[in-house]
C-alpha cells in the first residue's frame, strides 16, 4: 500500500480515493479528486493554475529545495526488513517533517517581509503628507515640543546668595 | 472363405486379371516415381461414395447446370449436333472422373502392408471387396463405350428431335449402368466408414502386442501404461477390435496394441474378432506379451491358457516373447499348485527359445509377475518388453547392409595410450564422503519431513488454519519474523524514508537546524526597524484614513445624478438646519474664526431690508445691536419675508415685458398654464421629455382574462 501524489495538485492520494488514468503510452496519471481529474481533462497546465503546488513552487511561493526533501526518496528495490533500522526511521520521520514545516513557514514569512516594509513606508509617507487634513488642535505629535514657561523669582535667589555668603 | 466366389468364377478371374494389371501398372509407376508407400496408414482421407441414385442426380444436375441449356430447331444443324454432343461428353467425363476417384482412393489389398491386407481381408472379405471395385471399374468402361457410340451416332443426326432422342438414350443408358452397380456402391460406402475408424497402426515401428485369453487383464494393462482409455468390463470380448496406445521408454515411442481375447479353437472356427488378433500377431514385428491369469478369475484355468499358448506358439517365431502373470494380488506365483507351476515353466522354456541369439539368457525378462489392480510390477513388465524389443531391433539393424552406410559416417576417437600409467578419475575425498552422507541424510529427511498439509490438518483444517507466510523469511534476526511493519506514517510512506544511516543524517540535520536558528535570531536582532510607528502616530493615521473614507463616500454620493437621487432644495429646509449659527459653530470647530464669515452671510441676507429700514424712520439701531441674539421666531419671520422681497400682483403689466395691458397678460399667462397642464399631468418635465420609465409594465402585459380573448394588449 502506498500513498501517491496527485498529478495535478500534488496532494497525497490515500487508498480508496481518486482515479488513476493510464494513457496509451503507459504513463499513469493519478488524481486525488474529480476536481483535478476534470481540470486534467480540460487540458489545463497545473503550472498555470494558481492553487496547485506546481504553480506555487514554480513561482517561488513555497519552498522547493531543501535537504529535508532528500530524506524522502522513492526506492524501486525493496530492502530487507531490519527492526533497528525501521525503529530509527519511525522515530526520525516526525522530526524530519517538523523541521521541514518550520523551514517552510520561515520561507513564507521571509517572502512576506518585503510587503511589510513597503507597508510601513507607505504609512509613514501618508502620515507625513495627509496630516494636514485633520484639524490642527487634535494633532499632537510627540515630536512637537511644547514650550513650558517656568518663572524663576529673582529676589529669592539673590537672598539665597546673600545668605550663603 | 468367400462363398460368392463360386457364383461368378469367370467374371472374377477376368476382374482379377484386370485388377492385377492395374496393380502392376501402379507398382511400376510407383517405382518409377519412388513413391514411398510405407507411410502412416490413414484411411480417413477416402472421399465419400454416394449411393446410386444420388450419384445419378449429381451428375445429371451438373450436366444441366454447366452446359448450355437453350437450343432451337432453327439453329444450324452442326450447332444442334454440337450442343447435344457436348452434353453426352460432359456426362461421360464426370462419371469417369468420379468412378476413377473411388477406384484410386480405396486401398489395393496387394499393395498395402500384408498386415493391413490381412486385416482388411478379415474384416471385409478380400473377394467381396475386389469384386465391388471390379464392378465399378467395369461400369466406368461401359459408360465410356456408350458415350463413344452415341457420339458417333450424333455426328449424323439430321434434326433436333433425333439428336435429342440420341442424347436422352445415351444418358439413360449411363444411368442404368450406375443403377445396376448401386449395391456395390453401398457396400463400398460401408467399408469406407468402417475403415475410417480403424486405428492407425504403423507396421514398421516399435510395437508391443498384448495377447491372451479374454478377461485376463490386457486392456487394464493397456490403460495403465498408455493414455488410451480402453473399455474394461467383466464380460468376455469387451475389446472387439484392435486398440492402439503409445508409451515412452528411453526417449523412444512404442506402439502398444491391445487385441481382443483369443480362445483355444481350431483355426477355421475362429470368428472375425479373433482373426484380428491373429492377423496382428502374424504380421507385425513386435514384442509379444502373453498374458496369463494365474488366479483363474477370468473363467479359464491355467491349463486351458497353456494349451492356447502352445497352439499359437508358431506365431511367436522371431519375436521377443514375455510371459506376464497377471492378477498376482489374488494369487501369488509362488503359491501355485504343482501342475500349474509345471505348465508355467513349460511356457517359460518355450519363451526362452525366442530370446535373441546374441542376448543374455536373462531369466528375469521372460517370465514376469504383476498386478494391474495394485499397479505392482506394471512398469517393470513394460520396461522388460521394451528393452527386449529394442535389443532385437538393434541387432537386426546391425546385421543389415544399410547400417554400414551409417557406421561409415561416425567415428569414435579414442586417445592413444602414451604410456602404461593408469589414470583414474580423481574424485576428492570430500565429495565421496558427501555422497555417502547424502544418501543417508536424504533417507532421514524423507522420513522426518513434515509437510504443510499435515500441519494444516492438525490445526483445524483448511478453513480454520492459515499458514504463516512469514515462516520462511530470511532475516538477520529470527525474532523479527512476526513483526508488523507500518507502511504509512503521518501521510508519508515509511518505505521512502528507510535508510540504514538515517540516525546519522538526522543528527546532521538537527545540527544544521540549530545553526540556522541561531543565524536567524542574530539577523532579527540586527534588523532595527527605524520606521516603526508609535501608538500615537498610529491613531492619527487611522483618523486620517477615516477622514479620507468619509470624503470619498460623500463624493460618491454627490456623483450620483439628480435623477436617481432626489435633492431637497434649500428652500424646503424644514428642520432649519442651515443657519448662520450652525455655520459659525462648524467653522469654530475646525479652528477658524467664524465672525467674518457670519457677518458676510448676514450682510448678504439682510442687504435690502437694511436699506429699506434706513430710508424709513431709523428704528434699526436696536436691530444692529442685537445681531447675534435673534430668536428663532424672528429669524423665521425675517427669512420668509426675504424670499418674497417685492410682491406684485401677477397681472400687473411690467414695462419691459411687452404686454399691451393686463388683459393681454392674463391671457398669456393662462395660455402658458394651459400648455403646461397636460404635461404636468403626465409628470413630464418639459416638451422634450419623452422618457418612458417602464416600456412594458407587467400589469399591462400579463394576466389571463376571466372571459374573452387576450389577443390585444
């Protein structure tokens, strides 16, 4: 039993789901649901359809190249069962997947950082330019310095001075 | 022998001579063309012989179809003659061809292998057979003669009628001939059908012949060693004809022929069935297996069987003979009585004489015991018989002249001895020991081995026990055999991840990850965003944005045209919203000094009234003073009066308008109003307003009528 990847959207096809289409040149196409199947029949290119993994990877939206992908590789020759190896593998799989998820998230946040800087710049500019729209008495900027007049009584100082001397 | 011989002696002699001539010719021809007659005999290819009537019908209908059918008496006489001659000739040719095929396809008893010749004689009587064929031949010749005669006569036919009569006569005579031979045709057809079912026995290949009394077990033996399925029944003469099967021995194919049982009778009294076996015995060069039933359950004692043996022992000349004692499960050979034993030994002695001169007098090969029921000794008998036959055949071949040609073709090269040293094959000691042990181990293993089937039966049978397929797995540690391996984990195939050094790689990965996280943390700390907005700034920004949104909304509202948005003109401002005070308040909220604007507004609104009040007696000093404190009522009164600054009666003639007098003006006003009245009733704004708000209002264009038609709307 094997989990396969949908040819169109690259999501996993669990057993009992989806349709497999075998073409005359013996190439097998697997689809996870009828949406992908129908898109395929309409001859749509998954690289141009926005919600597929193929599009996202091609346009740099999702992480494509990483060392965690090399752990998962389809092997054509079955390996002899070894309990120790299997144990280690079963323990390793969640770790690897966790790391992969983290890295994917980081990739996406990095991608979105540029948007944030632009937004901030825009806000600053707007603030600078359009502040004149508001009535002046409401606008109290922290940068504006208000003059506070402190009256210092001269007599007292003179008296103090005299006292000291 | 044939009784019909005596009725027509002369005829038969004539026929035989004719037949013989034809046979001679055939043989010469065959010799010239080197046709190999010693092929697999197959009588299935003879064409069907039609009965007399059908024969005639076939030929006549063919004549009618294949020759022209239309002739008139006005034709030229030669044409008429040709027409009828053609028909006669065509019929004769067809008869000739068909009868020739019959004669050619039926085998000539003198030309086939004497075994078949005798067999056919036994079954069908040679003389009858030859007679029938002879008659056919005669008929053929007679028809040829008839046709010749009539063609000669037709050459001189002078009218259509005469030619036609001649043709009718010719065909009629030919048909009569055929009618006369129809019994022969029927007989030949029967023979053909029977011959087609004869077993195809090759008289020249290796053959084993099984003979003996009825019910001794010959057919059972046959069934055991070949794939033939011969009937085995308790009554005598179950097998009524020869049966052929094939058995293999030492990569060679042997024919095994099962014969019907033979009874001990004088030769002349034998029936056809027995004669078949006798024929087979006489003509086939085969190894003979004489079956003896030592238990006597066939119904005949050993003495009788021995008597039979001695009466036909002349037929066993030059044939390897094996005496087979059957049914040993009922009566073993050792426990036979004295006389029976003596008889058997006598038979054995006879059989020993037939051993080939060059062969060893091997006692075991002559007298064998077996039981077809328990299958004990069956294979041994077959092997012995085959072996002896093979030896004999090889010897015969060696002695014949042809072998020399073969021998000349191959040569066995023997290496010349260099010195007197003896060089034996060198087998290492270990191999010899292994061989010695292997035999012992194999025995032990065969005894001890427990099959899966036994295991299944012990543990509850087929439906209950399910064999553990993992039993024979070859793993590094046998404890792992019954492990259940998960194939899928969290949406990944485990098999894709399997790797002996996955631990190491995982550690590397974690190290990498640690490094990466450190780097990231460092980077984040380094990135000081100087452009971060403070809380206050954010608030101000949100206010700005709100303001902008409001402006946009108002603009959008204003953008809508007057048609879709009713605008209340200021003169119908019932809430009294638009006051100078309000304006003053709004201006001050924005931070401007409203006094100048208010004055301006006031001055504009009060303009005329002020002048007028000044021209009258100046009471307005008070008004000016209490400018900002006017009550609402006063404002109302004043504003109303403002809009009606000077009220004139409508008919009053104003000098600049162009009316002669007020009557004219009144008429003009009335005319104007009249023209507008209709338009106002239709809610039209003016002359040019031809707008129809709904072109097809639903209430006018839908609905059924309770009575009447809806043909117009």
